[in-house]
C-alpha cells in the first residue's frame, strides 16, 4: 500500500461528521443563518491571524490588511450563501496579489468535474486541450482546439484563467457553465455544459467506504505518475506532471537517465511540488553544487542549493514548459537556463514562484471539517537577482501550438525538442506519446 493510501485510511477513520459540520456543508448553497455567518467570520479571523503572523512581508506590500479584512467581514454580513461568504474570505487573501497565498475552503460533499482541460496559450488566448469521453462537454460538441472566448460572461484570457478555475472549481463549483467557443475555422458558438457532480458520503460507515477513499487516492496517485519513453538511440523523454513524489523515486528516475545521451524533460502543466524533490532532480543534472535561489523572508533564511549527488547526468538536456508550468517547475527551468545547462522550449511559464506553507484548521465537535490557507513565507530571488513571480520563464525558443495543431493532436514543441536531440519525429507522432488521462468514474 502506498503512503498516500495509508494517509487516506487515517483520514477516513476521522470522518465522523458532527451535526454542526454537516449543517455547514449543506448550507453552502442555502441562505445563511446566524450560526453559518458566525462560523464564516471565525474562519476569516483565523485567516487574518495566520497572515499577520506568517506572511513573509510584514508590511504586506503596503496593503492595509486590517481594513481589507474588515471589508470582508462586512461582505459576509450581506452574503446570500455560504459559497459567497467563503468567496469573501478568499478575496481578502487575494488582495495580497500573491500566487502562493490563498484560501482552502471546507471540502464539498461531492466530487466535481466539467469534463475538459483548458490551457492558456501565448499571451492572451485559452484553448480546450482535452475533453473527457462521455462527458456532457463531449456530447455538446466541445472539441480539443476550440478557443475559450468567455466563461459565464467573463473573457477567458491568460492572466485571469487561474482565477476562473479557482472560483468555479474550488470556491463556487457550478452545476453548469455557459461558454463561448471559437472553433479552429473561426466559427463562434455558445454552449451550456453541465458539470458532473457525484455525492460523497458525509459519514464513513463501513470498510467499503474506507476502501473507496483508498481507491480514489491511489487513482489520483496513478494519474500523477511519471511517464517516460525511449526514442531512437539514447534519447529519453520524461513527462513529469509534478514534483510531489519521494526522493527514492527521484533517485530511481535519475538512475534511468544517467546513461542517456539526451533527456527531454516535459514540465508542461507541472504545478510544482516539494522543494527537496526539486533540489534532488536539479542536483542530478550537475557535477557541482548549484545555487537555486535566495530566500527572502521576515528573518534571514539560508539560500536554496541543489547539491550534486552520485553520478550526474551529463548528456544533452531539453526542457519543455508552458503556461501551466509553475513554482518548482519554473525554478527548475530558470536554473537550467541561467546555468546554460540546457535549452528551454515552449511557452512562457506561469509566473507563480514563491515559497509557501499550508496552515490547516478544523472545527466541529468530532474533528471533521477542515479549512486553511497557503501562505507565502519567502520570496525566491534567482541568481540573476530577479524574482519570477508574475513574470515567469521565457523559453529560449517559444513554440506555440495553433488551434489547428491542437485539434489535429499535433505537438510541435515536443517534435522540435526531438529534432534538437537528433530524432526525427513529426508533430503528429509527438502528440500521441502522452495522451490525456482521467480519474475513473
């Protein structure tokens, strides 16, 4: 059994919901009563205390934090539902304009999916890059390669996409979204897409419930696994979806690539992860220690350093990034770029680079409802003296897929990476190497 599955069992064993906790979950779409409103205000006060105590900049970038949280409290007084009240808490944290400081609301009593994946491409456009088979999105004719022009009346542009996803996926999941799409041939249409919402048990009553939680956890772990393929002679393509894995797995993968002549490391869509894993992978690319970044916080902090270990990979290195490459993925790409260790291809990265820690809280008579926040504890200043926050990494070669490329399943960036590694691969062939995968129903 995996460690993630073991944690899931421990979580399941604690999910005996109190009446108050169940009441809060059911109130998310209902009119708030005094109990709900007071509970939400208490969450707001706890979040304010966490930020005042832990945020890396004690001046809060010049923001009047007290005034911002009092404004949020007044909005909660007028909120019409729990979802809107929770959004007011999120808005108070968002005022800091910090990619790694945000609110974790209490979890919903259901799983939720719109049946698609949306990716920002270039400086302003967003495209459908995957559609789940059998979803309402597929039935309504949503296709890969469609440009997303609007979502619920709001323009879909790169800088706002993450906020839309945070609102519609986390804060206020919707039963349906109205989207305006533009197909590769230029035709524009409006589509109302129903989301899939599957109720979760509020109380763990049996071993079957616990085993279902374990299965869900293992399925999620499987989806986030490393995938790799060897092409030609001595060229390995490694698709790394995140940095959320063990140091042992990092060492195993480094052992696989050390004898390769070239490595194409695909960090597209990689949101980051564990700092120690980032350092271990980076350290495996150099025969000497490399300074990753200076950490700027409330008190003096040690610089982040990737130490060389074992036999380093010394072959050709090509790194792929896109707008979904964030945090540790961006740091990896920028270190490789600054050290002139390899070539960076693709799209400009997210620009979401800070060092944060999660702060969790709970309420309810029997320890069940959790909420919290991610709070930045350090800014990361790279070796060139600059921060990547709100800037991102600009690739050495910017290679963007067109709507037609996406619709046809072509991957020009990966094909170009293969070409640099001395392998002939068409964009069509590249697009078939790592097809999208989905959680089982």
